[in-house]
């Protein structure tokens, strides 16, 4: 700022010097010259007489020359003040060569939003490590086509390997114990069932004898020994008791067998689940592709360590892609779903549309997901950088200018308007309209052909700047 003021002061002094040189000295010099060079107009004698008469007259009227001097001095001071007031000598000076200057134009105006982004895959499969280990084989590299269940990476982990072996051994032992228990229970069940059958047969046999003696006793004329009859009757009661006890033992065995079997199966199932968990960990040491596609973001070498949740690869469909653009947040309010987009992919123009606008602002930009309307170009690869133009609105005719450093869309703002002579920039209030990718619509305050300063000016406290 100080350098600008010093430069301006030096320029002011130079301007005043040349001003008086042209206004006062030069006309006097021209007048005297004309008098001397015009032949026949004045003679040397007449000029001398006039000069002598003026000198004499000036000596006689020396007191009358004071008003003339005052008048002359006043004129000089007035001209100087007028020059100072009209030439903005106190304003800072800017070098026009260092400024960006824009000219107001009239014509068709298209509201566009331009953003840069990358080609991304739709619905990729993210494959992460479920266990930690050390890489022993890495058969797949990024960009390689893989099929489902193809091996992407093989890891080794001694703890998981030993746990897997022990769990399998424990599972086999638990299975053997369960089988032994079931066999013993089945044998015991057979014994009890046989006891019930024998008791039933004994009861049936003694009961048949008792019934026969009872009939003989009532119908036969031959007497039946009373002791034999009573013993048979007691034998029937004993057989009924033995049958009942055998049946109770069998019923109790069923309950006990179910309880023992349930407990044994529970222990076995727990052991089986633990074995399955460890087996899954063991199987996870071999990382496989989850579907057919292109492997992305995979770069491992044997000997590297891999932690749990480490990204192993990304499996994508190369034909199912979209573009993520980052656009200025100041223009995000104009974006809407289904707006047309023109993508520049490897010097090819591809038509697309807005699929989603991220509601969150990231720094000074907003992410926009763009879907293609046509087939993916053959040379369009995932991760490739692209440029996209989103078409917002078209206006048949409007005033517009290149976007200045400090811009406000559809609002009142101030710009430095350059005068017609091109030597002065004055702060002027304008009303802006729509904001496009490179241009700003002008509603009021500027006319066609006006020129404004587009560059950022740090000292905006000054309403005027002189340009050189």
C-alpha cells in the first residue's frame, strides 16, 4: 500500500509538471515565436517602441501590477485545485498489466456447473481379511479378471492352524463319547424291555393256572387242594407286581436316557460349534473372490503381514460404472436429480444425468453421482479422472461477464468499473443473476461494453483506483 501511494505521488508531481508546461509555458513560447517570424506584420522598430513604452508604463504603474499578480496566482491555484479534484491524485495506483479485466457482453446465456471427478464402480464387493496372518501366496494382481471362489490370497497363522487341529480332535472325541453313551443306553433299554416281557409272560402263565384251578374248584367234583389254590393265587399277585416293577423301570429309563442323551448332545453340539468357528477361521486364511469380475486395489507380496479388517481387494463389474463429480458448493443449490450432464472421458463426450446430490458439503465442494445414458466407452477405466458439465438453465438473451473474484449469486454486490479512458476504476454497486461455470449474469448496474476488474484486490477500502 505504501509503495502504491509513493508511486502515485511521484506520478502526480509528473502530471502537474507537464500540465503547467503545456498550459502556461508552451502558449507563451508559441506567441513570441509567431511575432518574430511573421514578416511585414511588425517591424523591429515598432516592436522596440512597444517594448520600451510597456517598460516605461510598467514603471509608472508599478503599484497597479499587484492585482494582476494576485489574479494570475489565483488562476494558477484554481487550475491546480481543479486538477487535483478531478484526477483522483490520492487514489492508489494499480498496474493494468497485472489485472484480469472482463467486458460485459449480451447474448445467449447458459447456466452450467463444471466439476471434476472419477469413474467408480456400482455396487462393488469389498473383500476384507477376517483373520490376521502372513501372506504366503498372492496369485492375483490388480486389474485381473477373476471368477467366483478364485483364490486371491493365502495366509498362514500357526495359532489358528493348531487350534483347528485340536478342535477337530476334540470334536471326534466328543462324537465317540456320544456314540458310546447312546450304545450303552440302547443296551440298557433292551435289558429292561426283556425284563418286562419276561414278567408279562410269567404273569400270563401263573394267571392261566390260577384261572384253571378256579374253574375246577367250582365245577369239578374232585376236590382241589386248598394250599395249591392259595399258592397259585399268591403267584398271580407276585407276577403282577414283577410286571409292574419291570414296566416302571423301563419308563424311568426312558426319562433318564433322554436326559443323558440331551446333556451329551448339548456338549457335543457346543464342541461342534467351536470346531466350526475355528474351521471358519482356518478357511478364512484362504481369501477367495466373492463373484466374477475385475480385482481392484489388491497389491500384496509374500511375507507381508495382514491384520483383521484389512482391505484385500475390490471385485467390480467393469461395465457397471458411474461418475462421482466434485462441484463448487456455492452452486449446489441449483443441482437437481435428472439434470443432463456432458462428461469428457478421454476426449470423448458421453451423455449422462444426475442420479444423486450429496446433502453434505465437503470443504468447499459437493459430491454428485452421475449415471451414464449410454454404454461405457471401451477406454473408460475405473478410477480414471474425468470432467463433467451439468446443464442447469438456458437463457435466450442476457447481459453477462466473466466471474469476478468476489461473487454473489442473485444478490447485490460491488465491482470495480473501469471508465472509458481506461485510467480509473471506481467501486460500483450491481445486481447479479444466475451464476454459470465461467460467467455471471448481470441484472442491473452494468451495460454492454462496460469493463470491470475481475482480479482480487486486497485493498478494497479505496473506492477508486488509478490504472497505468
